[in-house]
C-alpha cells in the first residue's frame, strides 16, 4: 500500500483533487470529514467535550462555532481541544487504513506539513493555484470575511513552501488540467510500485 499525503492551503482545490483521485480508483481518507464524524451526534469526541467544555455541546453534537468562541476567549484552550481531537483523528485514520486494500491510499490532510504528518507518507502531493485565484475562490463561498481568510492563510505554511517540500505539485486552475496531473501522479506511483 502506497500512502500519498494530499495537502494544500484553503481554496486551492484540495477537495476537488481528492475526488479525482477517488474517481480514478484510489481510496481517500479526509481529515476534515473525520473531524465532522467525531463531532456529530453520537461521535467519539462528544463525551470528552461534554466533560471538558460542556458549553461546546449543542443538540448532542460538538459545535464548531462554540469551540471558536471558547478559543477566542482563552487561546490556551486550543491545546486542550487538540489533545482531545488529534488522538481520535489518528484512530479514525488507523481504522480506515486497516480496512482498505487499495494499492494507493490518499490521505487528505490540510495541515500535513504543519503537523509533521508528511513523515508518515510515502510521498506528498500539494495542490496550488495563484494567490488571487485562491482568494476569489474562498470569497465566492460566502462563508467568511476577507480578514478571516487572511488570518487563516497566515496560520498556514505558505503555499510556495508546501509546494517546494512536496513530491508532486498539482495546479488546479481547471478541472481538466487537475485531472491530467492526477492521472500522471497515479501512473508515476504505479510505476514505482511495479519496480518495488
């Protein structure tokens, strides 16, 4: 099994690229989707949050909005929140890896380099677009202000640095171009697997 880390900053087209990998026969694990499962009603994170941050529970689920408020009011709580979530996400990923038999498994992890997760990968693919395209994509979603977007972008490793550290760089300027590059990445990895 070949583990390909997929990363990229907000608005770069990572979700679309992950979907192309899935369409082309790779199994894909999504870190953000795992967090959503853990936070949902009945999710594995709910009991721990109910105990440590009871105000974060709304209708039996962990509220991301309430967590943001908790962090804004006391930035030190972020470490406590991460201490609850990270082991649960790691377990979710381990369960996924134990259940897949795919040759190529794509692990979609936004903060792959920031968390040192790249060390556990056989290779890393980074999705990129120019800064202006990234900003216009995020603003078009209508889910955050320009200031919020800029704050998120400042917290993430610069896209150029991620691309420089990646084994593969996928430019997501058009769906067709992204698909062609994903096909090339898969062909390259299959070549490496055949040679191994």
